[in-house]
C-alpha cells in the first residue's frame, strides 16, 4: 500500500493534502516506510514528492483549461 500511495496521483488538492498528512502521521507514529534509505528516484519519499508535484501540475492545467472554456 505504501508504494501505491507514493505513485498514485490524487485528483484533487484536498487529496494531495490528505496524502501528505497521512505520510507525516505514519512517521510521527514511529512507523517507517520501505526503502527509506534509498536516495534518488528509487526512494519512496522521492516517488511521493514526484507524484504529488505531478498531481498538482495536472490540477493546475485542468483548472486553466476550464477557465479558457
């Protein structure tokens, strides 16, 4: 579930916020994500950040398309 979370883009800004909050809750609870020692594209945190950035960019693009229409 953790890698799926890191690689599934949310479809709303609320979803982005929820995923990021959930990730923090896991770490605050003392639990660890897999391969947290991996650096770069193979790392879980890297994938999470890349996925959330892509989701935000897609939402911005979708909103811009609605404004034009």
